[in-house]
C-alpha cells in the first residue's frame, strides 16, 4: 500500500492567510487612490514571478489598460512577495503578478511590496486565494482554484464558502465544471460558453456534441437545458416497465461533485420516493484505495 499522506495544518489558518489578500482598500483597478502602505519599494529587476503561479493566462488588453492606470496613479495595492528561496537579495511574487507585469509595460523602475516569509506551501495557497478574490478569472481557472484549495490544503467547501464570501452551492457548481471534456473547458476559457451554459451541458449524454452545437448556434441556457434532457437521435425509449429509471439532475450533480472532490468515480443509486439507496466508489489503483480509506476514517 502507498505511504500515507500527512495532513498539513497551517498555524495561522485560511482566514489569517487571507488577511494579506483581502482588499482592505480600493485598488488601482477602480481608480480610487487610497493605497495600502507597503513595507518597501523594490527594484523591479529584483522581483521574479513564481513558477508555480496558478494563473497562466494574462490578457494583453487588460494589462495595457492596467499599465495606463499605473502610469497615471501608480501601483495603489502593493504586491505580496517573499525572499527568493534561491537568489539572495531578490524576491519572488506571492500575489500581484498582473500588477508586476503591467508595471513593466508602464516602464516603472520599482514596485511597492509587502514582504512575507511564506514557505512554498503557504505561498501557493495565498496565490490561489488572491487569484480567486481579485482577478477576473475564467470559470475554469476559478474552479481549479477551489479544487486546489481543497485537495492540496484540506479545506472543505463550507470553510472556503465562509472565508471567501461565496455560497457553498456556488463553489460546488463551479467545481462540477471540471468534469467536462477538455474541449468544452477550452470553450469556457475562451468565453465561448458561460458557466451557466456549461452547467446545463454537464447532464447531457454527449456533452461535447451539445457544446459544439451551443457555440455554433448561440443557444441560450434554457435551450441547452432542454436539449440536454432530450434523448439522442435514433434512441428508442424502452417500455416503462423494463427501462431503468433515469437519475434526476440533482443526483447527477451530486455524483459529479463527489467524483471531483474525491478524484474517483462515484455512483449514487437512489429510488425516487424511497429513503434507502447506495453509493458506489470505484478506485483504479491501490493508492486511490489508500486515499479512500483515509477519507472514510479507516486504517490501512
């Protein structure tokens, strides 16, 4: 069996880490010059991006807009940095890479920063929180951020909802999107599909085919929901007595949410009108079996 993973407990907790990334004052994005006092000004050539930065896409148009704002008002909200783990007298960005990139476009020589002695784990956690809290993330990036906070740091949906000011259902619904095919997720990243449209597609028999049709025809969410419930062409409905009852949308959504959070295939069998049912969890490797035993409180 695989060696057990140790649960990590941050001494300060999620809320304390969020204190650095919560918008205590207005930022440069809204044009209100009430800056948060930085610890220091750092030459821009002594600051480097974090290679583990969870956000990979930066819109050139939005960077240019922010650069214009920075030229006029400066950087109002400081970056959060830590001493570079490998380079003395240099710093690594924990939160604020977009501001740092825009500052380079604006040809600034130094940037305001809050210096924190975060370790690698804390640095990644704050970077994820900062992206979720501040940036105009696409739905896939937002969902991946929630998933990382849960899987890498052991946070529950309830804890995230409370700390991030989101509803638990919002977090669950966003994470469900990660179960869609890769091509559908690309439509989401590119803005060709909305999160609402993607949630409607999840329950379709062929999500990719429906997504392509929705994009090509510009279908509304209501139209997508109707098509997702319709039987595929060529299907002949079986007689009610011999056909297995179809699962309702809530059960399918719960299956996908549990599958996403556990990383394993979860199936729920529950007869309408009956309080009894079963939950089946399928593991593909012994490592997954170990993980399952830990989730259920077993000892292996």
